[in-house]
C-alpha cells in the first residue's frame, strides 16, 4: 500500500523537475527511491528521441559496462518487451512469460555482481516512452507485489525527470507553439502545436544557420503566409544528457509587429541593423534611395529613436528583425 512517506517522496521528486541539471536531479530521485525500496544498485536509462537510442541518465553503484548493456543489448531483448507491456514493474522473480533468471542479462550482469533480485519499470511522460528504471539487490525475492506497486506509483515523477521535451515547455506561455530541433530532426513537444513557420523553407535555412553559428538566442518577427505575424525566439536547449546534448528550441506566438511597423519598415530596419547603407538597402530591396530614406525616417519616428544606431540597438533588444538566410551573424549571440 502506498503510504504517507511514498506520497511525500513523489512530491519531492516532482519538485526536482524544476532543476536545470537532469542528471543530478535524477540521481537525487534515485536516492529518495532507495530510502524505502531495497536497492544495492539503481539506474535510470533515458531515451533520446532525436537519435532513437538509450543512455544512462543517472545511477547508484551501476558500472558503466552494465549501463551500456542496458542501453544497447537489453533494449533488443524479450525482457525489454516484458518491461514495456507488464501491468506492474516486472521482477526477476515474477518471470512474466519468460525465464529471466536463466537469461544472459541476469546471469552476466545481475547474478555475476552478487545480486539476487531485480526490478524494472518503463517511464512514460504524456503517453510517450522516455526511458526505464532498473533496481537490483543482494536480497533474494526482495521485490514483492507491494514493492512493485510502490515503484509503479513513482514512475510518473521519474519519467518527468527523464523527459527533456516536457522540461522544454515548462516556462512557455500557454499560447506559444514550440518544437525541438537537432541535426535536422524535429521533435514535437507535449501539449504544443508545431510553429507555422516550420513548413517554410526560408525559415528552415535560417534555423540551420543559427545552429551552425553556435547561436545562443535570437528573437525575430516572422510572417507566415500573407498576414500572419509571429514573434519567434530561437534558443539552445540542453537535453537530458544523452547523445544529442544540445537542441534548438523554436517557440512562437501570434503577434503584430510592435510600434506599428510595416513589413517593409521591418525589412529596412533589419538591414540598417546589419550596417548596410541606404544605397545598399535600396539595391537589395529593389527600392529607390528616396523610398529607403523615407522608410528610415518612419522607423525612427515610430520607435521614438533619435538615430540609426539607437534604432538598431532597439531592433536587437526587442527582436524587431526580419532576417534572411546569410545575415544572422549580425544578430545572434554566440554560445561558443
């Protein structure tokens, strides 16, 4: 039966999801777990949705060799399928459908280390598989039905710690759409729509340039379609610590351009912020020099700035930019 101490532990684990360091928070969660469940060794193996591989997120007395076996060989075994489908976390003694005790993993990794019982559970966050947890102990027949029920009750907060996708949306406004992008692969985030500009080839080229430049953060305006303006922010997101490590968080929400600026005025302001002269802007946008000068004056008046330099500083600070591929180096802060 789940008691007061288990509920308190679940709450404390939930609070750990606010921590920035997934690995350290997961290690602390394992320590809390072993306060009332027998475990001479414990491991959280997380799933990286970008590379579709497993990796050790945190462990207590878990040799790297065992962590690698769990991350590679175990996930291709029939016991892994048992772990995914069992109504309760399976144990070495429960033997769901197959003889786990006679299998290579138990013999080579569990029994060879002097351990007698093992228990594992699948971690799911928002209905998505995000990893697994394994506990082992020197005590024979230690993981009773009650122990399995206790672990099952604590799988949700453990899953939240292993799920870097959920952590990416913690501080986003309710109306914001968002995705994570790494190495050209897009991973949707729970409860969030995919930003409209993710279907725009020009934006995807801009995104790739941001990643190649080691950009840390960039705010901009983007026109999706003919009249749907969005305020967009690109930033690096630290994943749970697996092979991906770094991904780009793309978040966006509908917003009209501040200060009543038009598309053309934003384009002129963006190029002025890049340091282009009025003549260079005119040549690039196929405008007359007089028209560009008029747009610059309109920008200064609308934004209440006294000079091009002051307007440029405001543009970067407030994200009043409509950059095109090839020009990001003028705006992004480098993370390298």
